[in-house]
């Protein structure tokens, strides 16, 4: 594959060079031939995952067997190291490294750089360390429940579309956010773990989560394919679960995993799905989670889930909010009980806004996708006085706006 075609497929050609500084560089070679002299290289930008007020997981793709670590600190001088060790063992992988950086402060500006070193396991007593490479120094801010405002950007249903990813990155970069949400269907299906590095860690070549932490939401296509069960390796989430809560500024939220869009009994799944039990598990968790202070005391509450609670289609109204036989209908009741203001979804590939009504007292905004002509960017802003959700197309044209007062 020639370089021009590679850049077109990954979407890098659509990104301004200044938006993605060089990702990999050798620490032991002159600048002009750092990449050339190192057999080891990074294959993606760093990805900031599973954020909290005190930490973040830094993931990055590599092109061969290696170990990795993260330098970090309050200034570009760094000064601290996260080794990523578990059970006494430092990381070793040939595709991706994910290293937790903890001990930070809420709202802290943290500078970081990722290092990796090639490792050649000749045998258990002959392990050789090779060239070391490192990224440039980047920075991010941790979540802060006491922040004055919360600003976020939402992508959904990108389905490996390089043109959509590149245009979304350009549009997103015009207005920085405190965190990003990738609201499911990053891919079409998962057949090779090597491809999952590019899709989930590398965002198809875009530095989507290099400087801004990501809240990841699973979509039904993310659960498809023989290696879908390895997704946790490429996207870290709080507690290792695909449903969780978070708080930042006046905003608190939950992420829910809506699973597949067909019943567990559908023949295409060959009996491999058990989503009914999983959705009941999430309902039980949500019933307790809405009692927690970070949700109860928040000025505004938003739920992120890939499949909408309801929709209007060619065959009339649909959705599991109205289906008493679907355990996800209990989520609807609990979101009302928890006084949620909005749900943000995708899945249908048709953008829509459903304002609150008597039966559904929270708004629902549904993003489009995956082709550039149908794709959308959703932005949210919560202050002490107001929550605003705005959806635009990839040209920046406003498609829908919803506001509510606190």
C-alpha cells in the first residue's frame, strides 16, 4: 500500500499537520532519523481513557513486542513515572499498551509523555531490551466535580468511515471540550485485534483522545465479530465495566450498554448473546446509582447510550422504553425517577431531537451517521444555570438545539 492511499484510508490526510505532532520518536537518535533508526514505533496517538478526578488510563498502539511506561507531572518537565505494573509485572504486548496514571488532583493540568522499549524474549533467561521510543509531551485536564461548567463533544456511528472521522476531528478541534464521548459503533465488526488498535485506540488516525479524555459507550456493532470479547483490551472503562457513572462540574451522567438491536434468540447470534440478563444487571445497578450523592446533587443529569430509548421510523414508533417485556424499559422508569434531563444516543443513522413530554419527561437527542452527509457532532454545555445540547452537521450547520434551566 502506498503512503497516499494509507493516509486516505486512515483519515490523516484530512487533518491539518499542526493538529497532530509527530507521535513516535527515538530517545537515542538524532531528530532527523529518529523514526528510521527504531524498529519499534507507535502506531497510534496516545488515547486518554477511563477518566476520573484523580487519574486516567493512557493507551497507545505499538508495532511489535515491547514494554511501555508514562512520564507525567504538573509541568512539561514531568518528573513522575507510571510503570503500568500489575502483579509485579510491567507491561509486555505486541499491539497495545494501557497504563493507568493515578494520584492526580481534580481539574489538574497534567503533562505526559509515553515511552516504549522493544523487548526480545529469546527464552525465559535471555530477554533483550532494544530501542526506546517516546512521544512528544502532551497535556490534559482531569475531571473536576467542582468545576464551574462542563463542556463535552459527542461522536457516534462513525463505522470506520475515514472521511467522517477526519471532518469530525476538524470540527471538534474548533471548540475544545472537557471530555469527549464516543457513543458507539466505532467499527462495523471486530475480526482482527490488530484492526481494533487502529479503530479504538487510534480513532482511525485522528488524535481524538490525545489531549481530551474519552468516555466510551459500546454500540451493537462493537459487540460483533469473533474478537469483540477483547474490546476491553483497547478501551478502558471505570471498573472494567461498560456501564458506569461520572461527574464533572454541574453535570453528572451515566453510560449504559444497550447491547444488540435484535433479541438474544435471533438466529444470527447462534445463541451467543445474553443481553436480557445483562440489561437486568444494569437496571439493578442504575436503581442504586441514582441514589448516590454525585447524581442526586448534580444540577443536570444526562444518560449516554447507543440505541435510543425510543424513535420514530418508517414503521411507526419504536424503542424499548415502551416495551414492558424488555428489561431496558426499566431504565426509562429509573431515569425518570432519577430526574434525568436528557438522553444522548445514536444507532438509527438519522439525527433527531425529541423534546420532553408528559410520558417522557426528559429530552432525547439522537446523532446521525456514518456517511459525512449524514454524520453529526453533538456538543453539550452545562453551567450552574442552564444545560444546552447542540447538534450540527459536519459543515457546522445547526440541526437541533435543546435547552433547560437548572
